[in-house]
């Protein structure tokens, strides 16, 4: 009986706590949180590849994605600001590009004024209703200290940082055949040299239009909206591949995209232009690959840079030694939480320490609450049986 009473008291305490939380929610609350992720800007690391902004070549480019969200329940009006919101990087960093987008573009400002000064990026005061979110994408040259956001806003004690639950970049690979229209048509028995071309964006571009503001240079030549085509031919069956095994080259056409740069390796050895001519021929819209001669287990790697997404690629000729030619498109998606208000189930805690503590103990509390509820149900059943007797 004593256990039953203790359990009921604990359950009542939990209900009272939730009720107190809901009462607190009814009070006017202005609150700003932000999170930030940093990525290497260039996905293709090579001494001949460089990014340039307004004629300035970036030495150590990186990209930051900030999300600033109003997580309270009362509007923050323009008059509440005593100045702009400041994203501070520090002097070692030079801000090259800053772009803004909203979570509700149809009802919010489509363009928010940004101003760079020193190592800071300033966002002008703007009306923020509950759950309004500003996303700022910033290209920085240099190695800054840990950036942070600060603002002087009436009713807001601080702009609190929340570490993202997940970091890094997720790469999703979508594979399709360039020969067959459906997966059911794909050959069950592969050929000796069935290649897969992997298409990878040359830069991290979370908004899909950053390449309009940053110029990518390859061997000193500008490559707009650059994508990388990578394929490896390997004699896997333990037999060499000779030229007489091929009845022609593998020929690819890009009717609208343009080939800007092609390189090749035989094993780990980079091939010179004269050596490449044994395996490759190419012009602005066509690439021919003759993957022979190859010793058993030897690899021929071909690396091409295309201006444009390269989605118009077509197979014009395929040697009979191949059964299929596939293409794997790599789509990048940054792993920052879309909605800061979704980082916890009941309360969004107001500082970093409390937030970390919540996520440390919340699962433990949840398990104890579930166990307590099961014990309460069991006690009620036992009490019901004893009353019947």
C-alpha cells in the first residue's frame, strides 16, 4: 500500500509539473536561439582548384550555415532592437559572401539587409514572430575563432547557442542506368568493365545558388556551376583487358553542359597529356574513353570537371565488353536541424548547459516515468482484484 501511495504522489507531481509548464507558456516570452555548422567549402581538394569572389582568390575558404530562430511566444518588433543582430567571427576571418533566406518566404521579407564590418556580419532589425527563422549562409576566408551571435533586444536576456544534434554533411547517392529505363531491365550478369560515373558538386552549396556569387577556377579557367564526374575502370576478373577486346571506345556526350578539364590516373600514377591520349579523347561536349590496355587488377581513373549539373549526359557508343553504364548522382544535404523548436519534446531550455543537461537526463527520466506508469497500472489492477474478493 505504501508503494502505491508513493507512486500516485509521484504521478501527481509529474502532472503538476506539466501544468506549471503550460501555464508558463501562456506568459509573453521573447527568446532567440541559434545554431551553426561549418563545412569545408571546396569538395575537390586540388592545388589547381581555387575559389574567387570579386577577383579575390580565397586562400582557406569555408562555409558557415547559421540558423537564428524566435523560440518564444510573443512577437519581437523592430522597436525592440537597440541595434543590428551581430554575427561575430573575429579578425582572422574575412567575410566574402553573406546570403539570407527565411523559413516562411511568402509572408516574410524576401531579402534582409546584411552588412559586413571587420570580422562581423550585421543583420538589420526585423519583425520576428514566434517560430520565424532566419538562415544565413556565409563564405569566409581564413580560420576564425568560434563564431557567435549577439544582439541587444528588449525582453531578450541573450541570444542562446544550441549545439546541433548532428553535424557534417549527408551525401545521398541516387543511381540510375544510362542504358536502361527501369531497374527491371538492368542485366543480371554484368559485363567485364561496367562503369559507374559518380557526379559530385564541386562546392558545398546548401541553397543551390551560391555558385552565382563564388567563382570556381580550375587551372585558371572559370567553371560556372562546376560538377565533377569520376569513374574507375578495373580489370576485376583476374584477366587483362587488351585493345582487341574492345570494338570501340565508350563515348559520352553533353549537349548543353561543357567539359572544362579532364585528368586520368593509371593506378596511383597521374598521366601526362601524352599518356592520357592513349586512353582518352575529349572536346567541349564529348568524352571518349578506351579503357585498355589494363593489366589484371589495374585501375584506370578518369576525372572530369563539367560546367553545369551535367544532367544531359548521353551514351553515344558502348563497347560490347560492357553490359551497362550507370550514373550515381551525389546530392548534398546539410545536417542542421530545420526547426530549432523541435530539439526537445516539452521545453526549449534557455542556455547551452541546461540544454546539454536536458538531453543527458531526458531519456533516463522518460524510462523511469514509463516504468512508474507500468507499476502504477499493475498496482491498480491488483487493488481492483482485492476489492472484488
